[in-house]
């Protein structure tokens, strides 16, 4: 029997109470899955809405130049966010896996070291990127007025990097400590702060893209503070800020695929921006910025289905409960596929009003209809792809997940962005996104489903 920890009851501990049941209770499994998954989807939706809020205010206050500047600079803040997501998810997966094995003391140590690692990473990133960001923006293609605005945005984001690594990293920690609704509360508080400050700083004080960056940093600070209050304001176990090299490396390795999954859209954005500049100029870049503001939240939502399923999948993996693990996996896969279909239809329905809402110029809007239509077809297959990656992370199949993520980002998408525009021009740029998702789904089916029977049996001991 697993020894219970003196912490607040939550979804995973409800499962512990059924440890001795010989028959799997599918209704209970679905209920506990929904408790974790649905709040995670909503929290990730709020995270994706950050970019939409920034885009709405910047587009109306600054215009195409502001949209293009933030789009070109986006890989820098995206890298900061990805570091927080990767370390937070890596530590959280290990935390739940240890709990599933009944190693409560070890799981508590992993939690404390994850928080410490997030703080150290944020401080380190600030020092390094602050020295390098002007050169990096030039490499990313910023020039003229766009370069000035991109620099203003990046400088603020980099100086607040520690708030962003902790703010994004605390969300998976909250979910794995049974506070899925707390994660939603933290994201909601941050979203409200971002919305209010964007309006005040951009429109009232005229700070432009710098005001948007200040709103983002402040929002992440509020999310981090809310998370710490929810954990420590209730008298739970004290936080011990310690860090040893072996555990830090283990957390980083486990979170490597989550880091890549978070950063991949922004790396792809770099390649796409270059091709947009080549085949459509600044107007195409501004158009793609708005397309990104729509596709990023959709990717966050679909990623949230896997992230919300992760605590239970990691817990069952740690306890070698393969029947329950397989059921949660199949439930999540079906839900991800259905969500992708519904989101594609929703985006297609609201597409006509999007250019006016974001303040696109007529020249940029001319590209939008085709670009958004083609891009949204990716959602049909993106849901299963994102969930497969989350599953492999949860059961500590980190190498397999990393092959999919980095294969798409560093091989498939660059190749597609090189070939397709040569054939179809700017329409080939838009087509590369859904083509990349289809390639990833095919690779998963070819390379990994051959091992499906082993993934759902005790032959594969969840990466151990």
C-alpha cells in the first residue's frame, strides 16, 4: 500500500484510494481525467491568448510595423518561456512518477529543486540574452523601424526573464500537485493584468510595443506569485530551495521534449518569416503575424489536452498500472482529434472578421484569406500529434518524443519551407505548416505504432 502524504487531497490521491480494486473503474478514470485535463486546456488557452491580446493592441496602436516587429522578435521571448515550460514539465513528470512509485520524500525534493532551477535559469538567461539580443534580432531579419521596435520589445522581455521562467514553470507544478484549478486561477490573474496594463501602457501612455512587453512580464509575475500562494498559503510542505547537479540534469533531460514542443512554433516562425519576406515582403510578414496569433492559441489548447493528461499518465506509469494508462491514453487521443476538428471549423467561420479586428492594412489583408484557410487545415491532424508527444513524455520515452519534435522543427519544416514556395510562391509558405503536421503524424504511425503492444503492457516499464 502506498503511504499517503500529508498534502491537500487532489485527483491523483483519489486514485490512490482505489489502489486495491481489481476491476478498472472507467467512469472514475474519466472523471479524474476530466478534473485534470479540462482545467489544463483552459489554462493553456489563456496562455495562448497572451499573444492575441498583444497583437490586438499593437496592431491597432502601432500598425503593420509593430506587428512585424513583435513577430520577428518573438523567438526570444518564446525561448524564455520554453525554458520555463521545459524545466517545469520535466520536474513535474518526475514528481508524479515518484509519487506513483510511493517515493514521497524523493518527489518533494524534486519539486524543490525544480523551483530552484527555474529561478537560476531565469537569471542566467537575462545575463546572456541582454548582451546578445541586438545581434540576434539582426540575424532574425529585423531592420529599420521594425528593428527599433523589435529591440524595445525584446529588452523588456529579457530583463523580466526570471518572472517568465518561474511563471510558466509553476503551471505544470500546480497541475501535478493536484491544483489544476489553481493553475487556471494563476493564468486568469495574469491574463487580467496583461489586458489592463496593455490598454493603459499602450493607449494611455503611448509606450507601443514596450508597453506590451511590460504587460507580459507583469502578468507572468502575477502568475508566479499566485502559484506560490496557492501552494504555500495553505500550510503545505515548506519549499526547500536546493539544487544538485545530478537532479538538475535529470530534470532538464526529462523536460527536453517539452522545451522543444514549446519552442518549436517560434523556431518555425523564424523560417516562415524569412520566406514571407522573400515572397511577399513586409505585408506578408504582418499577415503571418496575425495568422500566428490565431494558430498559437490553437496549438496551446491542443497541447493542453496532453499536458492535462500527463499527471495521471505519469502516476500510472510509475505504478506500472498499464491498463489504466492505456485507457487514459485512448481517451485523450480521441478528445484531441475531436478538438482539432472543431477548432479548424471555428477558425474558418470567424476568418472574415479577423483582419479588421487586428488592424491589418489592405495589402496585408489580401494575403490573409488564403493564408489562414490553408494554415487552419493543420488543426485536423495536430491534436493527435501533440497528444502522442505528451504521452511519450509522460511515460519517460523522452528520446522518442524529442525525435518527433526536433525532427519537425529542424528537418521537416525547413525542407518544406524550402521546397513548397519554389513551387507555389507565397501559397507554398502557408502550405508548409499543415504539410509538416501531416509528415509528423505519418512518422509517428510508421515508427512508433509498431511498438504499440509494448507501450501498453508491462514489457515496457515506462522508461525505467
